[in-house]
C-alpha cells in the first residue's frame, strides 16, 4: 500500500514534505554554510535582520494598539503575534541572520562540521549586527513619528513592552529566553521541511505567533524595545505625553545589559540545546547517520 501511495504521488507530481532526518541534514549544512560567510556579509545580513525585528514589533504594536478593555486580551495577543511573524518571514525567507535562530548552528558544531571558534565568531558578529539594525531602525521609526500613531496607542504599547522587560528579574528573564527561543527555533526547524516559499512561511507563522502571544523573550527584541523606549523618552514631542498614560521607563546601559544577558543565555539554551542538540542527538549522532 505504501509503495502504491508513493507511486501515485510521483505520478501526479505531489511533493511530500522533507522528513525530519533529512531536515536535520539540511539544518546542519545550513549552519556550516552560515559560518563560512565573510564577516562584512554576516554583519550586513545581521543588521538587516535586526531592522526586520523592529518592523515586526512596531507592526504588532500598531495592530494590537487600543485593544485594552475593548476586546478579549487573547485576541489582541493573537493578532499581534500574527503581525510580529512578519519579522521572521522577512529574516528567514529573505536570508538575513538572527542571533536567536543562528543558535541552530549548534547542530553543525555538534556534528564536527563547525569549529568552536567559527561558531562563536559567527554568533558574535551577528549579535552586534542585530543590535545595530534593531536600535537604529527603532530610532528611525520614532523620528518618523510612529509612536504617535493611533492617538499615541502605538507608542504606549511599545513603552509597556519596554517597561515589562525592564522589570524582569534574572531568573524570569532567563526562562522566558529559554522558552522563547525554543519556539522560534522550532519554527525555523520546520522550514527545513519545506519545498516552497509558501511552505516556509506557513511553517514559521504559528510558532512565532505563539512566542509573541505568550509574552516570551528573545535577545533581538530586547535590542529593539529598550532602545526604542529610550528614543521615545528623548524624542517624543510634549503633545505625545498628553495622549498616553505610560511614562517612559528609566533605561540605563546597566539596566539594558541586566535584561539582555539572561535573555541571551536563555536563548542559547533553548535554541542551541533544547532544539539543535536534541535533534542532532536523535538524527545525527554517531551511529545514526
């Protein structure tokens, strides 16, 4: 029966999704190829990805702006999550480089295709590039007046997100980072099953939307929300503050690093261990290939 189904699929041109074992091989090969890129290319692609996170986060804030008290909070979270998925569609389908999803490079490292030094070099360059892109784009969005859209509701949403981040303790931020990048890397993992651009987009959206709706965290979002709140505090016109109930959180370099560090560590643990190493162990460990 199975052979008949396979023959029918081939005869009628039906393309099945790539199976998990072959997905693991794709992910391993992709991780090695990422690390082989020159530093300037990696930095540019990372800055682009940081900008995409800024676009996605601002889009999500715009979509969910004004939902408080008017609609069920879950509906606003879901719509915001769907909007935020734009960031990952742009980054993953467009070939940009995110530190968070590059934690999947651990598969290539564990399989011996990627030296430790190359892995850390790639992560370091991408981390810096993501910060440049996310923070710079956040500043441009505020200069462009996006925070004042919808009678200040967009800016209020961005400030609330920053205030929530700023109030996190180390352990809470760590576990939000672990859980957050587990979902995000699972989304990217699913794209390795795809045979078309449409497949990749549809595979990405549910995990990314769930990440946003659950209020989980990842490092590149921290690189956007906290600097963006600081830009609003400095650049927003006086009329903006008459429209919004939210005061800008006190963002300091030390406070920024206090949040970024545990979220980053959590992201590496979630994406690098719970996803990359787990699937490497199941499909690529010695004796399994």
